[in-house]
């Protein structure tokens, strides 16, 4: 039995290390030895342009019409600033349509959006963010439909940068870079550390093939590429892989920047990720992500490495700990005492972070709690299902 336990233990350890660190290292190596998809696209676009030799046009006339959609539920505190930010983008006003969709709002969100100058304000019964976005897309005039959260502010050139990705006809989805700003100085949430790492991985994925997930603060699709998904299945995860399954690319555009407030407390971050995972598991298990049909082989490996194994990491950690304890009890050797001590040290460091708010301990606590949120979200979905409606995360408005 001991040899079987050893195989299980080291397999769990290898999968955890691969999804957390090894995958990113492999992508970085591949980008050095393989020509990137982005480079091939730029070369193809340049060849097409040279062969067709079009007449020079003004920057405005070269841009497509853009509809920027903000789905909002009781966002009266921030919606005016969001609309003003959208109208202040460096994008020709005649080509920009700003749509605010009020999802069952009970406050002054609609009135404040109109007063701020939104082109279209839709007032709907509560149906959830996805259905609010669907309704807006049906009324959109733009060839490109972009989406943003009510509390996310775009930099002036973000719209041009995001839309620029669609110059490549093979691109169906593009997301920008969101920067999380701490609402409270010295807050214990280490989301910023994780997010910088995640964006670096996303950039590597985009260079090689397509990204495996986006974000809700700044992203866009072609109008004809927009997909209406189950209302409990958010766009962040469902649109990129579905875009790839339809033969198009999903890319990351780091030059398109937005910022939004970070959840100030780690407890709030745990609650946010737990809620997100209750929406994620339906996408993974019955929304098509698990099915390899339509994936190029390399992208299938990306989905497995960055998504499926990452979401399974809570179970892998628990199994590794249980098997490690069993190996120690069976007298398997000093090595397994060391690996058990390392696992317990991670848990102890997370526990101590509340007393000693040192950066390494805070990162340990962030890792433990966010990994636990994967399992908590799964439990919530199994027990209660997932609601299509949403509430703003603590302290982000």
C-alpha cells in the first residue's frame, strides 16, 4: 500500500506545482523558442495591407463603431462617474454609444446615468448581470461591443487600444488590463500580488495562442461573435474558451487599462472568490469547458493547466495532506516528515498572519483562503445552486 500512497502523494504535489508555477515557466520558455500568435497576426495584417494598398484614412474613419455597456444593480454612488469616464475616452463621440442597463435597480442609478449623459439607459426587472448585458447587446449599434463594471474607470486611450485588437480578423474576444487599487492603505488583502502574476501568465497565453479567462472590468467582442450564455455563467470565463471553440482567438491587450477598488479585507476577498467559484463550477462541469471538442491541442493543455487543475487545487492539497499523514503513520521515512512539516508550516503561517501581519504570512493566508474558496464555492453550488443576480463586493464602491 505504501508505494501506491507515495505515487498518489507525489502526483498531487507535481500537479499543484505545475498549475501554480510550472505552467507559467513553461509558457515563458515556449515564447522564447516559438513564434508568437501575435507576431504571426501582425505579419499577416501587414502583408494584407501592403497587397491591398488602401487609401490613407483619418484615425477616426479607421475606427469601428463601439458600444460600451455597463450592467448595474443599485450603483447610484458610482454610475455618474462611470458614465463621465466613458464619455471622456479618446474615441470619436459619433462612434461611441454608452449604454447603462439597470438590473432591477431600486435606487437612483437610472436617473443619474441619464443625467451624466448615457446614450441609452435600460430599466429591467432583476434578471442578473448576464441577461442585462444580453438586453444591451440587442440594442447596441456598434460593430464592437465592450463591457465594463460600474466601479471600473478606464484610462483615456483604453477604448482605442482594446478595439485595435480586432484589426486582426481572427480575434473574436479581447480583454484589457485591470489594476486593483487598495481602498484602505495597509489592508491585508494580497489580491494585487496574485493578479500581477495572473496577468503575466495571461500575456504569455495570448502571445502563444489564446487566453483562458478574462475580467469583467474591461473586455470586448465583435457584435456578431457575442454569445448568450446561461445567466449563472459569467462572461469572464465562458466567453474566451467559447470564442476559441468557434475558431477565433481570445487575446489580452495590456495597453487597454482600467482600475477598480480592491476588496479591502481578506475575509471580503474570500467571500468574493467563493461567490465567483459558485458561478465557475457550472461552467467547468456543464458549460462546455471540460469538453475538448473545438480546442486546438495546445489550447486544451492551457485549459487543463491553468483552469481545471487550478480549480482542483483545493482537493489536491487536501489529498496530499491526508496521504502524507498516512505515509508518516506507516513509517515511510524522514522525507515525508519534512513534506508534512512544510504543509503544516503553510497553514501555521496563514494562521499567524492575523497576529503578525508580515508580507510572507499575509501571502500564505491569502493563498490558503483563496484555495479554500474553490472548495467553498463548489459546496455552495452543490447545496444551493447559483443565483443569476449579484451584489457589489464589500468596500469596492
